[in-house]
């Protein structure tokens, strides 16, 4: 095995980006604009052309890429691809002392597996979750969550500042950012699913869907206003439905909603799933508790870490 060792005095501002999909290209471009010495690598040649014109160096192998700088930012389709690229590099180079900032989205469990695997190669993992689209990178709208060893993150804050916006270190547990990512995307897609259900009914009733917009916005604000208190209730284990709607009243409301949707010929499959979880909580004797008690019902059987 031919090995490439870490340079004695690596340039702290140098950085490598592996993965030049829409997000990786945008991240590399932001690093170049911030004045960093950027090396890039992508499995398929050709995607680096614009970045090279803008001043990036093109590595001809994963090993050349991961040894070109003390920090490599990975932005690939999933952690299997990250593992494949790092192991390809490790066959030709000594990666000890390097840090991988992995901005690839994957599950918390797979992030932990990746961290353990990288540790066997002497590579530290800072894992990140990008909460905004590629177009936001480099602007104030960027929002990125990071997790893993805090010193490794702190040492790279100036580098990561090139992405703009807000950055948060959400925990030493390397899977914390991936976990937040999954949780927040669940919240996001559930809200979009709720909007789709609402608009399906509005359209089936032959009403102008745009007329619903101001009222839907007001309803979303109500959720936003209630959210911190509900999370505080969960944190404190306060389930009393005495001061809010109870699960019993939610069940009655869901019956009414499902009847209305079915009557208009709109599928109730999303509402049925919610009604099933509410029914399970009530059957277990929690009908008088607040709807946020569903946290307990949904997590029945979860193995807490
Ligand atoms: N795009 C966004 O707005 C956005 C927003 C938030 C988070 N993210 C996250 O950012 C990550 C990257 O997203 P993306 O939109 O840039 O593109 P993507 O389609 O998710 O990933 C494409 C990249 O993965 C590489 N790749 C796939 N399989 C590989 C393998 N087996 N070995 C090596 N490389 C492999 C591709 O290489 P080839 O070019 O050779 O195919 C390409 O560089 C994802 O985890 C995504 O969830 C993206």
C-alpha cells in the first residue's frame, strides 16, 4: 500500500469537498468565495469544471482529495457513499489526524456506525445536517446543525462560516444533528401533508384554494405559538388535558373531519393514521390527557438511548 502522510504543517484554511451534486457544488463555491484553498473530488468527472475555473484544485482520487487538506467536507447521497469514498482513500493514504465534516443526510444509527468506522482509520467525524436548500448556502438564510466532538467543531467554525447564516452545535453525540434533521423533516412534511389534505377538501368543495391562504397562515402561526409550551410539557411529563383539548375531544373532532372528507370524496388515509394512534392512546386509558401525550403512545417500545 502506498501511503500519503499528513503534511507536517497543514494549511488550516485549506479544505476539500467530496461530492459535487447540487449541494456539494454550492458548498465548494461558497468556500472559494470566502478565500479558502479548495480541493474538490467527485466520482463522476465533469461536475468540477466551473469550480476549477473559479480556482478550485481537482483531485484525481479520493486519497489525493482527503490528504490535500486537514478537513474534508463530504456531501454525498448517503453515508454508504461516504464510507466507500473514505475506504477507497484509506487504501492508498494514511488518514490519521484528519477530520471529516459530513454534510450528507442519513439516519442517526448510520451516523454512529460511520463515526465508529472512521475512528478505526484515525479520522474524527463532525456530522452536520443542512436544514436549508442549496440556493440558501452563502446567504443569511442558511441553517446548519452540527454534532460530534466540540473541539473539532470549534476549530472549524471560521471555515464553516463561509456557508453563511446560522450554525448550531447541537450535541457531542455525533448522531444529534442527524436525529434533529429527521425530527424536523418529520414536522415539516407532516405540516405539508396537512396542507395537502386541507386543500384537497377545499378543492373538492369547489372553493378557491387561494381563499384559504390567510386563514391557513393564521392557523400555522397558532401552531408556532403553541409549540414551545407543548415541548415544555413533554419535557416535564405534563399530560393533563384539563386546560386544553383532550385526546377524547380530538377523537371526536377526527370523526367529524373524516366524515366531512369522505362526504366530499376525499381520501381519509392520512387522517385515519392519526385517528388510529389517538384510538390506541385512548384504549390505554389516556383519553383525558392532552393530545401531545401521543409522544408517549408513538414511542411505546422505542429503545431510549
Ligand atoms: N440539494 C439540496 O438542496 C439539499 C438540501 C439539504 C440537504 N441536502 C443533502 O446534501 C446531500 C447531497 O445532496 P445533493 O443534492 O448535492 O445531491 P445527491 O443527489 O443527494 O448526491 C449526489 C452526490 O453523491 C455522489 N454519489 C452517489 N453515490 C456515490 C457513491 N457510491 N460513491 C461516491 N459518490 C457517490 C454523486 O456522485 P456522482 O456525481 O458521481 O453521481 C454526487 O456527488 C444529500 O445527503 C442531501 O440530502 C441537499
